[in-house]
């Protein structure tokens, strides 16, 4: 059973027991460590990782990256949304609305559809479908995420300065206008510290860097015309396919002659 922080703080016996258990686990782990592990030689290539991490830390997008991560991890979405690229927000709204419409279209009975609509609106924090459609993309993002915080007792906003971020590295594409950062974040939840490995994509828009919510999504691009022509030519000249087409044409001709004879 999960106890809220207020209950833990008001019950010194429970809190003391929990903290004592954590301390014993930590001490036990430290005592059971193999001394040979700490004496291992440096890993080959470790210096390359250190150089990448230092280069990542000095990248001009880091300021916006850290501000976004601290705001979003601590559930301050009105602050976090300021660092998200506008096109990503529009795409986020479009995908969400599309998912809502897909769910509603799957329900055939009118009464069931109305009930499902009420559930969806309540889940996302809107009063009507019209409100959901008409609201701006930035306000949409904030409202939906704030609603998730409201309905999840363990997701209440926390101080942004309680979030720590370590930049581990980066990778670039699109002539370095898109940068993917790998970070290790830590934040407090009640009496525990939560550590996560995160991949966050940033794109350059003008002079500023913004978080992209869709840079990591699959990309669908049409094949080049020369590839399509080559594959079409290969299919047309494939010996096995030619044989099958000829066989099919022969059967069609035979069936046609039989039908004419029956008449």
C-alpha cells in the first residue's frame, strides 16, 4: 500500500523504520562489493566518452534542455511548454485528437459513444469536444498534462531545484540542426530519489534551441523515383514472374474457351 508523504511525516515510527531499512540495504551493498571490482583497470575508450560528455555539456542547447527537463520532471508544464518547438505542439494536439476520434469511431451504440466521450473529456480535462478542438496547441499541452498530475496523487508538482541533471552525451543529424541528448536525471519522490536515463531531442529554430516532441518518431518518406523504376523493371523482367504470368494467361484463355463452348 502506498502512503502519502503527509502520513509518513505524521508517523515518526513508520518513517524511522523505512529510513533504517534503506540505510541497512545501502550498507550491505557496500560491504558485499568485490574489492577487485574497484581495482579494475580503466575501460578502453573511456576517454572518448569523457570528451563526448564535455562537448555535450558545452553545447548551446544545454540551457534550454536543462530548463525543460527540470520543469517537466517536476510537473511544471506551464514552464516546460515554453521550451517546446511550436510545430511539435501542433503535432501533439493533432495526434491526441486523432486518437480520441479513433476511439469514438470504434463505438457504434449512441449511448455508449456518449459515455465514452464523457470518460475521455474527464481524462484529458476538457468540458466538450469543441473546447478540445478550439484551444491553442500550447494551452492544449499544458491542460492535458496538468490533468494527468491532478488525477495521479504521486505526480504532484515538486520544486524544480530538486531535479539534478547530468549530461552524458549527444548525437547530431540534419547538419547538426537536430541534437539528441542523453542525460541522467535524479529527482525526489517522497523519501526516495528516482534516477532515470533520458533521450531528449532539440532542434534549432532561428537563434534558439527548442525541444522536439516528434524528432524521435518514425519518419515516412517516399522512395526516390529511380529506386521505384529500377524495382519495377526488375519485377517485369523476373523470369519466374514471367513464367507465372504466362501460365495465368493460358488458364484464363482456356477457361474463356470452355465458357464459350458451354454456351
